[in-house]
C-alpha cells in the first residue's frame, strides 16, 4: 500500500513528478534570505519543536527549518530525480510565492504595498538564479502568487518566465473564515471570462482559478459568463480560452475526468497509484501532457470498463510514447488533435516551434500534483 509523504517534502515532490505531469509547491524566504519550501505562515510542527517562540516561517533561519525536516529550494533542485524530470522530461513546476504574514519578518504590514512587491520580487530573483543554475527550462515553469502586485514584482525582478496572479485574492492574514469571505467578494464580481481577459491584458501566461468557477450552482454566482465542464458551456469556455491555459484547484477525483476533457489543467491532492478508476466511472490517466494519448488510445481509454480497466491501463502504459521521445510526425498529430478539440488559436507550426523537444506545448492540458503528492494534515511534520 502506498503511503503518502507529508506535503512539500522531497519524497512528496519526487512522487508527484513521477506520477503526474508536474508539481505545485510553495516557497517562502527565511530570516537569512534563503528559500524554503513551506506552505503555512507559521512553521508547521508541534509547538514543542519550535526553535523559539516566534512561529512565523520568515523569522527562522534556513538551518533551523531544514533541521526540522523542511527542504530548501536548492535541495529540491539538487535531487537528481527531480532535476531530471523537470529539466529533461518536460514535467511542470508551479512555483507559488507565499507572502509572509504582515507581522512576520519582511511582512511589511497590512498596507505596505511597496514592501510586498519588493519581497516577492526578491524571492523571484533568488528563484530565477537557482533555476538558471540548474538549467530548468522556462517552458516547464510558472510563477504565481496571491499577490495583487504580481506584475510589478515580475517587472522589478526582470524575470521572463511565465507568471500569473492567483484570483480570487486571499490575503496572508486573518482567520480561515475572513480570508474566504474576502476571496468570495472578488469571486462574485469576476466571471471566468473576465478572469481570462484580465490575465491576458496583464501579460500573464495562464489563469489559475478556483474550481468554484465550474461547479454549479456556485459557478452561476459570479456576475457575467458562467463556465462549465459539459456541453455548450464547455464549448464556449474553449472558444474564450483559445488555448490560454487555465489551472484549476482543487480538482477532486469526482470531476477530474470531466475537467481534463474540457481542456483544463487540474491540481490534484490524490497521487495514489492505487486509484485507477475514478468515481465518475472513468479510467484514470494522470499524465495527459507528458505521456499523451493519440485519438485511438484516447478512444480505448474512454471505453474502458471497471472490470477491464486495469488491463487496459497496463496496455496503454506499455505502448504510450512520452512527449520527450515523440518524433515530429507524432507531435504534429497530437497538436492537431488538441487544436481541433479545444479551439486553440495558434497554428500547429507555431505551437511546435514554440515548444521544445522535452516540453509539451504550453497550451497542453496537465494534471499537477498539489504540494507534491497532495495536501496533508497539520502539523505537516510531527
């Protein structure tokens, strides 16, 4: 039986990259200006293990945090398996920059917008330096954050990698209830169409968004166009996207198949190899971008039954060619199929020209492991 490793650990990130098209993970800056992989504002260990009474992550040194078991960003990149998958096999790395709590070191207070921008910009510069050192392709990376000054931070850092702002905006302070309330107000006034267009106008490379935009009745609450995963709503969404990627979080198993079929990328909390049959009654395929299926293989996948699905899964896994090993003819065949299905705007030749030998097209749908292999309980490390 597979045992899930704690989120954002090297073990979790390795497995997430092995099982999915990539991983999402969270980066914070330590007291001594280094990068640590950690989600929560406070160090997620039992109080008895805290090095001192100030629990904000940013008030701890890299050595203090790594001694507790949290990996540095450098140690992630030094891992030979992670490095190879990210650099040579086209796996995606979604880097979420976490702003500190306003009262933490570097927090900048509630209204310190310039300090917030400078802090994220500094993290971005440090991240960029490491990614260049380890030769991680830009096409395999995206930066994003719950940060209203994301564009300014990108410009200040000089980064040219893909980026986006996480919307609805959830502030780095307040209770779980107040954070969700503030996010809900923006959700109600921002339709999925407006979200896509605002990211396009800002120069972002994709739109990360909450799953609420696609699940009725909540999806009908925002003012304006309502998105959907089926029928006319899904077709209208593809027409508005025109190949512009949308990354959806969290993607529950119940909707995973329909979400991918609608041309959307999902962030999943389930990377359990034992889950091969979805609650929706579909065979699960967790690497639609890096181990893409052609039309015949997709038809075989769609017509699997619960009784024969493991046999079919084994056959597909044995015969499917990774994107990094596809020849020019197969890549063209796959892109033309995807363009037709989801109404991509760019021509096949332009898409293939922009993509690298190792990396699937930027427009390709993916399944991404959330925080590595999925979110885990608190405290993250006992």
